[in-house]
């Protein structure tokens, strides 16, 4: 129980400094879906101190997806998980902890068309949600 409280409090911010910023990206704009040389669809999202995903929605085709989240916040810790029970099929990979200035990548396959909600479980009460649409 104490560990859960520590994780929850950590997710609510603090601990970062202005010097811990994510490196500028030379790739496509956040939310732009591209295809890597290995055929995997790639997309990058950002999180920041205002409790939103940028962008908060994107669309992919059925197949393999490589999703990167970059935390450009100066103070706030985030995570990303696909909202349990939301979507045509569960997506298990998640990013459990993302400190200011960090980025992480997960890979997964999607086959069922539809809308898949995702969230920062630390900040659901502040409305930090998004949607990945799998085209049909």
C-alpha cells in the first residue's frame, strides 16, 4: 500500500528541473504515423506539464505499431497504458514510468479495427486521455 502511494505521488509531479528537457526531435511531428524500414508503423506522442498527450489521437492501419512517448515536461512524471476494458481488444504493453526528459518505446500488434483509449493512469482525474484508431 505504501509503495502504491509513493508511485501515485511520484506521478503527480516534482523532482524535475528545467535542465532535464527532452532532446529536440529531428523526426516527424508528434502524432505523424510513418512506416519504418522494417515495415512497422511508428508514431511519437509527447507529454508535458499540462496533463495532455500531444496529440491526443492518431490513426494506424492493422498491423505492427511502434509507439514512442517523449516526456517534455519539466516537472511532471507520466505513464501510458491502454485503458483496461476500452477498445475492441486488449493491448498489454505499457510505459509504466516516464520522468521529465525521458522517452520510451513499446511495440504491439493490432488487428481489430476500432478506437482504443489510452491514458496516463497517474492523471486520469485531470483528463489525460487519448485515442488510437485502428482503421478498418
